[in-house]
C-alpha cells in the first residue's frame, strides 16, 4: 500500500528487509537520503538513532492493533490528491543489491523498468486474473517486488503473502489456496519434495513453477513431472540491475535444454563479450552483457560503480556464459567463482548439477581453495539428505560423470542449509571465508 502510495505522489520507494540489522538500515537510509520511514512497530528497536540519519524527518509505525499504529491515522486524512506527473524513466524505487564487497549499491529502477518486467512475466507465463501466487521469496528484493507483487497487479491475480518460506507450511498453503503460480529458487522445490507427506497434498492447480538463481537439477525436474504432471517449469534469469528477468525458458523446452537459462525476453538484446569489451562469436564463453527495457540506468549516488558496470545501456552481468546459434543463453559461473586449476577452467554450476543428481544430496556449492602449485583446487560443501552418504561415495559419483580435474578433491558434509542472500543465491564468499578460517 505504501509503495503504490509513494508512486502516486511521485516519491521514490526504498524497500528494506525485515532481516536487516541496525547498521545496514542506517547505511541505506543515509545513502538514499530518506525523508520518511514506515516500519512495523515490533521492529522499532532495530531503527537507527536520529543522529545517524539526519535527513529522516518522519517515522510512521504499522501494527495490526490500530491503537498502536500511526499508519492507520493517515487513512483518516483528506481525499487523495491527483497523481503526480512523472516520466517513465524517472526512478520509481531503489533496491539495494547484496554487495559482495563493501557496501551494497542502490539500483535505481525506473517506472518503465518495473512495468516492462511485469509485462514480461504476464506474457511469458500467460498470467490471468484467475492466477493465485504465493510470495515465497522476500518482498524487499527484485523477485518479490516484480515477479510477485507487480506481476499479480498487472494480471489482476491474487497474491498470498507468507512471512517466510518453510516447506511444510508452503505445501499446506499451496494446497488450501489452490495456488497456480510461483517463482522460487530450485532449492525450495527440492525442500518441498523432501517432505514426507508431499503426496498427501492436492497441488493439481499448480501450473507454473518459475525458478532462477541456480540451475534446476534434472532429478528435481523429473520428480516434479511425476508428482505434479500439470506443472510447467520456467527458468528465468536476471538480477536487480535488469529488474529481472532477461531470459525465460519456454516451458515446453525446459527438459530439452536443461543447461540453458532460456531465450532473451521480448525486447532484450544479450551479447557475450571478451575482457576487452569485444563481442564474441556464438558458442564462445565470455561475460554476458544485457540491454533491454528492464535494465536500470545506474546506481544511486555512485557514479563510479555505474561507470564500471554499464556501457552504452548494456549492463555487465559478471556472469560467464555463451549464446548458441539458436539464441539459447547458457550461464556457467560468476566470473569471480570460476575455478582455475593449473590453467584448466572449472565452472561450479557443472559440478553442482552432477552432485544434485545424487539421491542423498539436498544441495551443494563448489568453491575454490588456494593451492601453491596449481593456483586453485576444487572444494565442495554439500548438504546431505540424512547423513548416510559419505564424502568418498560422492567423489566416486562425480568421478564417473566428470573429467578428473573437475572432481572435488575435498568435501565438507553438513546438515544445515547453505547460506543464502535474500535473493536466494548461495553466498559463496561466506563459504570461502569459513573454509579459510578452518585452516588457521
């Protein structure tokens, strides 16, 4: 409600996560120069002191109890004025990206970026007013804002909001509410399938399963096809800077192109570039650059980062990938996550996909560990299903399916889920830091 109210007034919305802590909140509010803060009353103790955010003039609390909610008082005010005149390229909202180094950057999403992306979801997923979606990802991030809120507003569908994703609760709600569409990360689908009572839920209304952030393991695709025959899986690749998505896989082609993130979305122009910024021929691997009506124009209050990440309207994704003759896009790794073992390049997604096929593996992350001789070696962090599978068995599984230099040389087995950011992507830097700390 507040977000649409701000758009009506021509104001810029900056969405904060309920998981952010006081220093993170203080940085965002100070960086964007926020004037008004609307917050849940129960989170008041997490708000920064006024001296840390001098530009902030107003704080409005929200609570289910109207007597404790300042927000409810606003509804008693005078009639809403006419909408402000804004340009389609004016900034509608700023979403702070989960930075890998230093402070996060404020991606400036224009009105046209948001509308264009919502239209992409509506058209490519064939959404209608009959659709019912669960917001299983954080609403403070691009997937939540666009794939959930804006796409459902665009098609006049129904959005069911949950406080957090828990597989057992998700299945109950999806069955009870006759959910038809979702956008989640592959691990969420896998966690649902691992529920012992999965087959007891009526999920026959579920027709669209969007996913992104990681490849969907073939084992998960096969299980979903067997248990929910009417579910069409759609891979969507994008980021905050592209107001997500930039590619979408037609659902009828998902099984045939498991190693691809799909075709460029309508209006998207995607190229693969070398280190000098020259376009590479089809099939060659380089950095993916993206241009479309959904690509933002830059970062708030950060001209240096904007200059480094954008060229002629193209955003430098930081992902290594290729485009084939049929225009299918493949993403192999983040530039910073690719492993160089004595000159041999290893893409973590390939190894992770192989591990995902093992029945005892819930999820995995492949990272590089330093080596004084080869430069880097392959290390795997693996979440197992019940603790019954050994590291050696998993190495053997990989050795039967991968070149010898790609097989993890060391493996950490764990029961707890991998650390993820609010967009659902595995935080590999945290895993690398944990490995390094364990060596001390």
